[in-house]
């Protein structure tokens, strides 16, 4: 605070006050969530976008219902609708219309924003570590060559590329605290009783950066997922897609996209940074709900 009437508060004082007001408004909204419907702010655009996606999914589901052929399912929505019909007399049925809308909406999020962010962060890590990029391209030339497109069957023959994709996801720790979950029944965990309905927030960072499982976890090193013979090594600590049974519904789609996109890019192009790779900063610009890579410039040189 200023010590005299003729003194003007500096920028740091203003920032401190703004941060305090923002924090207090968050506390108020958490305590009285109904108020968020009346507060102005960018969150209203977020809610509007969510509503738009939901209405779009609802429209597509209705189109599928009108043209459904149970003997010839076309996609995920058709399969879900068929399962709904088969389970309609089940009192504990989880294949509900509401869950269908939620699942398809989740696939939009899991298959677009998170995957594109991981790809952008992955390209940054490959720029930062050209020796890793060189080893990946050597494996691509040996296994696939330059005359056909990569396919998912190639992954089992490309342990280093598989390790690189896993290490990118481990290192960037895209969603550190995961999405909130809730226990479906009373459960005892390590002498703690967690009542049914309790919201649980898991720390994915605690396993993705575990020092015993991943030596030097703050270092980007694909060897974290390779054994002594250079074969791909699975890890129970790899939880980039959440923990527990209710994991990311788009995990399979995301795994496929990350492998195919990165492999195709490195098959066709050499990555070049406009600055010395040592000067590239990989610190995320946002560390709230998700880690977002800092802006950077990248040149794609055809091979």
C-alpha cells in the first residue's frame, strides 16, 4: 500500500490486488455456484461453446436413430444405440442417452484439443533434442522407408518411436491433476474411509515423474521406456490418460493419432529450429488445468 497520499501504487501492488480479487471470486463461485450464471467473463464463452458441441452431438445422435440398422452399425454412435436397446431392461444400465451424449462429446475433446496440444509439445521436444529426432528417422527409414504411409502395424516394429511418444506424454504431463472422479460406493483405502459420492482428484504428476520408476524424471529421455536390449518397456506408472477404470474414453484414438501423425511428419520432413536448440524453452506457459507449450517457430524441410 502507498505510504503517503502523493505516492502512486506501483504495478506490483496492482497485480497483487487483482490476484486477490480473482482468488476471492473463485472462492465465492465455489461456495455459491449459482452465481456463476450471473457473473460476466470469458467463462460464459466457454459454456456457450460446450452448449454448441452438445447440441451438435444431439443432432447427430437423432440422425443416427432415424437411420439405424442394427445389423450394420456404422460407427460408435450406432454401436452405443444398439447396446442401449439390448440393455433397456437392465435396472443398472450405464448405456443411457445422457452417457451417449457425454461420451461422444468427450471424444471430441480427447481427439482434438489434447491431441493437438501433445503434438505441438512433442514437436518442440524433438526440436530441443535433435539426437532423438535423428534416431527416430533412422528407425522410420529402416522399418517403413519413404514409399508408403505408416500404419499402426508398424508400431510393434518401432520400439524407439513408441518410446518417444510415451516419453513425450510422460514429460509434458498434459493434465497434471486429471479430471475429477467420484467413488461409486463406500470404500476403504489405506485406512481411510472414502464415502460414496466423494470427489477424488488424482495427481498424475506423482507417478509420471516418480524418481524410482523414471530416473531423472525432469530429463526428456526415451530410454525411460526401453530395456537394456532396446525393446519397448511398458510401465504401470504411465498414466497419461488418467487412473482407474474411468480413464480417457479417447485413449485408443489419441494413441493412434500421436503415432501416425508424428511418424508421418518425421518420414517426410526434417525439423529445424530458427534458434539454437539449447536456447529453446520447454517450460509450459500454462500450468493450471493443463500444460500448454510456449510459442515457438519451426521449419519443415522436405526430405
